[in-house]
C-alpha cells in the first residue's frame, strides 16, 4: 500500500514539473524581450549634442570664410587677366595663365580638404556624446532585462508587438538626466488628453458664471410675473 502511494506521489510530481516549466516559460514570454527607441530623437535632445553642433558650426564658418577669400582672389586675378590679355606679351600671358591654373587647382584641393576636415571634426565632436548615449541605452536594457534595443530611425521598425517590445525612450531620457519622475512629461505622455479635457472646461465654467452673476435678469423675470397676472 505504501509503495503504491509513493508511486502515485512520484507520478504526480513528475506530472507537475512540465506544468511549472510551461507556466514559467509563459510568464517569461509575457515580459518584453527587447526595447526600441528613436536614436536621433534622443541624441538631439542631449545638451552635449547642441554644444557639439555649435562648435561645428563655428568651425564651418571659418572654413567657409577662407574658401570665399580664395575664390575672391581667383576672381580678381581672372578679371585682371581678361582686361590685360590683349596687351600681354606671350611670356606674361603664359605666366598669368599658369597663376590662374595654380589658384584654381589649390581652390579645388582646399574644398576637398575642407570637406574631409569638417567630417572628421563632426565625428570627433559627437564621439563622446554617442558614447554617453550608448552607455545609457545599455544600462536601461540591462535594468529591464532586455535582449537588445532596436533603433527605429528610418522606419526600420514599422510594427512592434507590445507584448514583446517596449519603448525605452523615457527610461533612457531619465538615465541621461534629461527628465525626472517628477517631470510631467514622463507620466503624461500616455495620458495627456484627460488633463487637457479637465482644465479647459473648468476654465470655461469659471468664466461663464462670472458674467451672469452681476446681471440678475432671472430674478427680475421671476418676480414680475405674479403682478402681471
């Protein structure tokens, strides 16, 4: 008898093991498996990005000014060449043509070098900002237990199952210190309409009674009716 009971107990335990495993798997699958956000949207909100953008703009202004100066110099010498080419002897003509060609070659080379230098400067200025953003995304992903975080820029993620993916924009902004839990933007994003609907009618109710309050047409209309009869 005892052997039969123990056998039944063992069979029941063995039957419960796959059920528990299935429940654990269902619970785990119910949790978000990955995160997503717009990388550029968060990146452009960082104050370090604005500082890098301003520094890049200042550097570009300097290169543009130097490019304009070299172009003005070429245009001036080219005008002088056109005005005096009829009177130039062949040796001076060749010399002026060589000078113009040299200026043109240097101008083209400087433009190419300027594009390269500006690209490198932009990369160097944005590098620490990108590192900080990537660290914040990694920290949020680890805290939420996500497998990975996808970038939605360029319509790369047109659909996300809310049971599988979670928008980590707000947690990343909080991790960067751009918003706090006290900031109304955090809880108000999914519920911005209800507060707006409550405030607008409240303002309307406050203003409408203020106008009819001083005027008493209602009392006047109610009191004179009995004497008329």
